[in-house]
């Protein structure tokens, strides 16, 4: 099938060249211009892409982008992974503000309303030059704001339902502008039940857990989001103030949390698929941001300031273990609070851009302060405070209209202080100390240099960069049971900052019908931080959980992405009033530890090599100039997507190999107009064949839970 699609693309391209070979390719889209001119490997998608590929979380909705995958947690949460790197190695920038939450946890999702996203830019590879620490693996730039045209008002309503978890959700937005003043308001609500998997039981550490109606008990949830922004846009300046709040509450798979899966009251959990019982979590993320831009003929200045508050609470019934008392003491405020994380983050960044003949000079600086308090009866990381600051300068030199050289350097300094923590109960006659006071400073340089050039239909780019990441509190001072992973994790206060060196390039062939892109990369970590399993087991705080220590080692990584895309529309007689788009893409990532206890092994959560084929057809309905009907059908569309993932045998013990799998999805939709309102109806079936498969980057793969089964997604959007 893949070979046939490629042959069709090449044959049609040969046919079309007889008519258009003499035409130059004109790039009108600003995102495409930026993608071609920058030496970095960049991918851009819009809100339409997200809605067509809507998943349970934003990172799942973006998985079709080559090089991007997701560590999925249930049906509604996910963490983005860029070329095999995730967690604190991928920076998420929302409206020029770094998104700060509890992203260190493997079971913590991304608190972002995906309905609000207007554009997404994925930067692959080290991007510490502009974005500082945490951008060592890549960047997700999310844009939720677009200034409306003068004297206009726009609105939209989107309703979605999904069959796999009984999902009902919707989002409504209104935006408008007078002469200078503009505003936007959005509200989103979601409600979903326990989600289904294509099996009626799972084995958790040799214990067989039955799943009535194929549902993972206690994985239901709710989410309520709100965003408000307003500002003034003048001839030489723009001021925008925004406020947003994301609130979610959901259950955790009851048989996959805590000390003993067999103690779960399965009858109580199975009474309803929509109730939320313990264990559960609740997260509230509040963000207030101020953005100011001013420009003239000499320079442009951008200033962003923000405050973020992230509160996460995890609940489970009080169970005595180790030296804990049999019954909860009256002095404990809420015995069911297992963990509580309360983070405040203040950030400020400024960038000045100055065009100097053929050189665009950019100078920037940023600073951030975090205060993270903890609570609950259990302990894994201490409370901490951190402060960081950095400054950078970069230059872009236009050798000619089609050749650009870029180079830059950055310096960062940061401090993290963790607080001493001792148990609230007595162990062997004393209160055991779990974490000591820690005061650590880190500093390092980052740099990037590259070139991009275009010759006819060919575009070439190459980039070399050094990334830098400061260790986080969990890596430095963890000392407790991770009930989500059935592990006991111990930090290492002697860790050094993580540095990486990467070289990548990209070759693009662009014609009116066919585009071909190849993007290989190779990278080296001088001191990669990872969680290393040991042969020891904890008997004091857990139920014999395996002990993991944070260590550092040298790591070599390499891989790449490739894509062939064919697009034809009504510019050609054979595609009258229609558009066909075919895409064949593939990606792979390999990693090797060069020293340490796991020398010769790969890295955990390594994504499998994949190949995908995407086919879409759209027919545009023609209307005469004298057609004044209030209701008009505008377009019909249909498509299918096939994905083949390879078997993962290159693992890190105690990981298990994961078999390869094949997934198929189909979609159909239409667009219509009622007066001045545009209606878009889309339907999609994911995992059409109800395949039982295991995603190697899934959080629940650790306990042998397969990916979601067949799921029908229906979405209706009205724009006015």
C-alpha cells in the first residue's frame, strides 16, 4: 500500500511537470517562510489539524507530526515527547510564556485547553538558546491569541463526543475588536466515563484483574476551563492582558495505584462508569500574563510577564504500611490526601530585535522564580524554591535572498533550594529524615549556529547546537514511593547540569504537487540524568517496591524523520473542484548509554520506529453567482490513516519488549453555510479494527494495559 501510494505520487508529479515546470514555487504562508528560512527543524500546524486529529490530550492530537509522540496517561492526559525526549527536556511555551506545572511526574498531564490553541510550532532538537533550561530536547510553542480585524466580532462553538469513554465536551469562544481595543473569551467543559480497552482482563504483577465491559475502573473525569483576554493594538505598540484557568478532576485506575491491587473494592467501582472514587487527582492551573510589544523603524521590543499557580492533590484511602500507625491520627488535616503540590511561578522575559542592513540582531533576557510547597501523608520530593536567569544574543545574516546564516550564544545561572523533611511518624524510635536542606547552583553556556539555503525546488538546512538543563528537585532529593510506578525513587544531590550536543539537517524538495523532506539528526549527552533500577527493594515504606537511583551517564542518540507528500487541487483539470492529499512519513530514534551500570542499553520510554500513510480527499461544491440560498453545502471530505509501529526490543531492564502493531482510522465530514454561519461536521473512527496493542510510550504499558480500542469521535463546529 505504501509503495503504491509513493508510485502514484511520482507518476502524477511527472505528468504535472510538463505544464508547470517553468513556474516558480511561490511561498505565501508566513509559517512556511519561517520553516524554510530557519536552520532549525520546525513543524507548524493550525487549529484545523488539531480538530481533525482530536485525541484525549493535546500531545495525542499532535502525534501525527513526525518526530512527536506522547506518553499517554489514561484517556485524557499526555506528555509531549520530541525525538524520544520528554518530561523536563521539552519546554512548552504558551503565548511566549513558559508553562510551569508539575511536569516532572510521569503521571502528570499537560494542563492546557487544546480547544483554545490557534497554532502550534514544534521545534525539534536543543533550543536552549532562546528558551533556556528544559528546552534541551525541543519546544512546543502554543499560540492561543490572534488579534481580530478592526470593527469585527467572531465566535465559535465546538461540540465533541467520543464512544470509548462516553465523552461529552464543548467549547465556546467570542472575540472582537473596535478600532484599537480587542478582547476574547472562551469557556470549555468536558465530562467522560471510564474508558474501554480491547480486552476483558489485564495482568498486574501476575495478578489477573477482570475488566467488566472492557472498562478501566475509576478512570472517569471532568474538566472545566476558562480564558479571558483583552488589550489595545496601536500603530506602533500592542498591550494584552490575559487570564486563564484549567481545572480537572479525575480518577486513577483503581487496580494500578497504591500498595496492593487486590484490596480494591471492585463492586463499588463497577456500579457506575461515570463516578469518580479514590484514588483520584484534582489539578487547578491559574495563569495571569501581560504582554507588551512596541516597534519602530529601528527596533522591536517584546516584554512578557506572568504569574502561574498550579495546585495538584492526589487522594487515596489511608492504608497503614511500614511504621505508620494503624489508624490515622486526629492531628492529620486530611488523611486521604496522599500528595499535595502547590506551586507559584513568576516569570519575566524581554527580547529586542534590531535590523542592521543584512543582519537581524536579537538580544534577550529572562528570569523565573518558583516556590513549590508540599503536603499529604506520603513523601517523594521535598518542598523547594528555585530561581534562574539567562541572557542571549543571536544574529541572522542574509547572504542572499535565499541563503541565511544564524548564530547565537546564551548564558544561564540558576539556584535550587530544597527543604529538610522528616516523617510525621516514628520509625525505630525516631522521626526518620527523608531529605536534607540542599542549596545548589548551576550555570552553563549554550550556543547554536546553522545555515539555510534554497536553490530552485530544493531547500537545505543544517544546525549545530548545545543544550543545557539544570537538575530538578526530584532528581536531586527524591526519597519515597512512587505509587503510580510501583517503585521507590532516590535522588542524587551530586548531579551536575545536563548538557547535550546535537547536529541535524534537513533536505526538502518542493514542487506544486510533491514535497519530499528528510531530517536526520545525531546527538551526544555528556551527562544524561536517568532513573536507574537497582537489585534492592524497599521494605520500610512500601510493599517491597524496587529501588531506583538517579544517575548520570554518557548517551549517544541518533535518528530522523522523512516525509513524502502529494497535494493536487482544481488547478489541474483531472482534479476539477476537488483536492487530494497523500502523505507517507516515517521516523525512528535510537539511543545508547556509553558508560555506567547500563552501558550498551538504550533509554527508557524509547518510542518505536513508525511509518504512516495519510490519505484525504475533499470535494468543493460549486455555486453560481445567482445562488442566494441561505443553506449551502460547501465541501465533502473523507480520509483514512494507517500507522505501523515496529517491535521494541532495545529496552532498559526492567522494561519489557513491546510487540509491533498496526492501526487504522477513517474519517468523513462536510462543511456547510447557513447565512453567515459556517458549520463543520466531522466524524472519525480510531483503531477501526479494535486492535489489541501496547504503546511503548504509554504510562499504563508498565502494567500490561493495552491502548484504547475502537473509538468513534464526532465533532460539530459552528463559526460566525
